[in-house]
């Protein structure tokens, strides 16, 4: 039987995780852009996100958390990630919302797209070096089982949200095509905005 204290901790993980995952970011923009591939694209993107996130949790548990908030690390991730986001966003905007352009503008399938969008976001690493690291420390109080359950609960929140996004896009009703094209174009603008923001933040340290 799971300890009641661990259950309360996992409940707090759900709240904290959802409060972070629903905030618009590169991964959400990529999820929207991949939405035309089908209602389950978000689940595959969530899987790609988890492929990056799970080893990261293990590294933090082993004491590598401070690396992810270091200036050299955030500079490199911010510049490279920002440049890639600008490139992807510009391709979508140039397509003027044409859904058929998705295969060209986002050349990777859903799983690697989820992993790449995660790796390109410097604030993902900063979150894990601060809030995430604190949660990992608390989870470690229950040993390996606590860490595994923490990782699964947190990742389930991510996967569930992005899956819900693409399911909602697929069930947009009679105006689904027009709505999807508009949202797709908006995702391109978001990627452009986040890309420039990440580059500026990397250069200025903000």
C-alpha cells in the first residue's frame, strides 16, 4: 500500500505539473502544428517529451541539477534552440496556414518533434533546475519507488494535456478546417516569438 504522505505529494505534483504544462510554450506550439496529423499526435509528442524528461529526472537525482541553470548551458541552448524555433516558425508562417505544408515545415514525426521542442527550450531546463529539482528531492525521500511514481505522474500530466490538445483540434466541428488552419498559422507565430525571445534571453542573460 502506498504511504499516505506519498499520495499527498503525488497529488501536489499533479497540480504543479498542470500549472506549468498549460502555459503556452514551444512544445504546445509544435503540438498545434502537428495536430493535422491526427487526434493522437499529441500523445506521441508527449512520448517524445518524456524521452528527454525521464533521463533528466535521473540526472537531477544524481546531483547534476545545477548544470542546467549554468550560464554556458543556457546560452548554448538558448541560441541554438531559438534559431531552430525561428526557422520552423518562419516556415509555417510562409505557408500561410496551409496544413499540407506541415510535412515540409516540421520535417520530423511527432515523437522526435516532441523531443526536439523540449530540448530547444532553455526554460525547460531552468524549471527542472529549480522547481523540478525540489520535487525530485522530495520524491527521493520515498526511495526509488517515489522517484519512479513522481516521474510517471508528472509525465502523465504532460502527455494527457498535449493529447487533449490534438483531440480537441480533430473534433473542431464543421469549421474544423478553417479553425485548424488559423490555429496552425498562430502556432507558427508563437514559434517565431519564442525563438526570438530565447535568442534575446541567451544574449542578455535575462
